[in-house]
C-alpha cells in the first residue's frame, strides 16, 4: 500500500527557511522520480520541484530556482525540499508525489507571513 507522509511545514516570516520531508512506503522508492507540488485554495496544484530516481536530474519551477533545493535519501525512502528566502506567495499546502503513481498524501501547510 502506497503511503506518502509529508511533514515540516509551519508558519514562518518572509525570509525564513523550512525543510519539508516526505516519507515514502509501499513501493520501491529508489526506482521512482519524485516531485513536490503545492496548492492554494481555488487554484490547481502546481509543480515546484522534481528529482530523478537516483537524484542526478533536478528541475524547479522558475519561482523556486535559487531558493529551493530538492534532495532525496534512497536509503531512508525520503525526499526533502529545503526552502530558503520564503515569500508570502509560497504559502500553500505542499505535497510530494511519485511520478506515475496516482497517490497523494495529506500534504503539509506552509504559511509565510509578510
């Protein structure tokens, strides 16, 4: 049974940092590219960052480049999103997803105050 459990969100001020974690189970984590998405009420979920199965290929949405860093630890079945220099527009529920697996966890709320 696939499970993705996101954690690490919170309420921070603009300019602060957060590190999100996503613990995966129920599938062979090391074989899947992983993605971080975010969603705000009334808007579609948007891709924030992606990392290949071995971690060698990484990509970010333009607004995250230079501020966010995605990484993974295949030994721990965990993917991370380090978010620095947070802005109010980063406020959203953040989700991780395994590419090709239609499963979404509960997400973790990130709120950035100005």
